[in-house]
């Protein structure tokens, strides 16, 4: 029983319209699902991914209007990786970000790969990571209607970085409980970062763990990563994972039906929220094929559709 890699990452945003413009019009991802926060149905929950939302390509956002900016601190998922096909693609992204006047780092080497750093409108730290030398988990299939040419487009989630006060407990959870393997270390801004991989390995199956005793306590806000999810093959394996996590005495959610996938949530000893999620059933392409504009509501909210839609601002003037 082995996790297959990254499944999705969920993040807070203060403004859904601004978020939509950045992730679809600048980064070129597809809005594969537009629904609402079930705890606050007058706000959006947005899913961006490849053409059909393949596992390992999805980044989701909870809208929280007027939310304060995230403050980087210890015991936090501190950066999101997004994969691009090769080193040439990073040159394309350098020019594209300059055209949109988005600040970015020079192209840098990180764990023997070329990368480039930027921030989204809420201040989330993003690495664009070249798959030039990737031999692990394959990326997704970019949407052909994206404003970004497919040969340069983002193909999925790359490594996530976790910053903790003491990394031994998180490292033990990754290796002893979740079955990750330590594959190396590198230095970044004077800090030692340990790299763990699962499944077939590579950029789509990595956690980068750093110890940051210098950081203050985190104050999760807009641009902050709420949780990371890892891929489970099917429901049979999910039941085994629930048993393993429970036997390890981690308080957990038990089996949760998210309709598009089935999940288990737990917090490890440093407070990082981890989700395990099945590859299926998938998004089933029940979004409107051309635009993904339909607001998907859970059955318990369907009777309130007209009321809810009156409170949701359109994300795009073309809608």
C-alpha cells in the first residue's frame, strides 16, 4: 500500500474574482469546478486543474472576503510547486510574467532542477518547477483552450514545502506512517531542506521539509495553504489507511465522501493538516465543457440555488 503522489492543495483567497483572473488568465489553468463553501454558501470554492481535473493537477481555493493576509510562520505548508514541461518553458514564463508585470525571481537551481519563484495576488509563494529531468509521476494534460500554449503550460502540482519548528516528528510521520522515502537534501537561503518522495517519485510526488525555528507562530490567512492531499488508489486502500492512521493514534475524520473523491483528514504532531484522497470517482466532467461556469451545489443547498446565486459575484465579465 503506497500513496501515489500529490492529489490536490487547498488554499484561502480573499477575493475570488481576482483569484480567478490570475489562475485562469495568467497561469492558464482551467476552472474545472465552481461551487461554494458549504459553511458559507455566499462565497466560492474554486477548483483549477488540467483539462479534466486529473488527480495531481488540482489547486482549490476557499474564498474568505476581507480575510487578513497569511503570515508565514512555523508549522505551516509554506510554498506550492507547479510543474512545467522543461527548462525552455521557464524562459517562456519569465517573459509572460514580465508582460503581466508580476515580480518573479531569476531562474534558480533547487534540488538539481531549474525553478522560478513568484507570488499570487494573495501573496502565496509559488515555485514553477521544470520537469526537464523528471522520471517520476507524469503530469496532466493542459487545457487546449488555455491562453498559455500547451507546450509551455502548467501540467500539475509540484513539490510542496512544509516549514516546522522541529522536523523530526513530521519526518517520522512521512516515513513511518505515510511511507515516504527520504531521497536527499539541499540548502535554500541558508536553511537545510530534506526531500521526501512517494509512489513513482519525481516532482509530482514530493514533500520538501525544512526546520525553521526562527519563524514566529503562523497566522493562517489569505494566501495561506489550508492542507495538502495525497493520492490513494481506491476505496479499499482508503479503508486500510484509515485503520493505519487510527492505529497510530492520530485523531482523524474517518471516511468522508467528497463526491468527486473520498477522503481522510488528520493532523500530524506539528499541526499540519493532511488529507488522503482517492483518485476516483473524479470530476466526471459534469462542468460545462466550454467554460466551467455552472455553479455546482451539494444536494442540501440545491433548494437555495436562486438565493445563493444572487449573492455570488460573476467571476468573469464574459459570463
